[in-house]
C-alpha cells in the first residue's frame, strides 16, 4: 500500500512540522495586556490570539522520505519525553513506525 497523505505545516513564527491532518487545531498564543493608559504596569488579566498553521500536502514522490523523517522525529520525542508523557509519545512513535512498516515506504 502507498503511505497515507502527509502534510507539511508552517506556523506563523516560521517553524514547520509534519502532520497527518491538513487542518491542525488552532492554538492560543499569549499576547501582552496593557492598562487603559497604555502602560504594561497597569495591564490586568491575560489575553491570547488564535493562530492557525498553514498546511500543504507533501507530494507523493516525497511521501516516503517525509514519513521516515516523521518516524525519526517521533522517536526523538519519545526518547527525550518527560516521564508524564513518555507513554503517549511511545504510542505515537509506534503508530507512525507501523505506517512506514506497512506501506511501500518499507522497501
């Protein structure tokens, strides 16, 4: 089987990552609050702005190298995970590794 679609996503702050989904969930990024006089000293409360990453499908010819890169990234995330998230990171690594193993990317 060919690998499932994979997406290259770019964040508003110029980072990028690979994703299984073309529409990742928006994230709330903190913004500074200021007082009515415009000073930060009188700023009360917290605020955030929703940011949306832009994703494009990885071309079929580049899918297998991208999936292999995703496996390596997931393995690194699991290897260096905090104890409270290690099990979830391991499961994600195993899921991604299975995708590669069960497709033409394994050749």
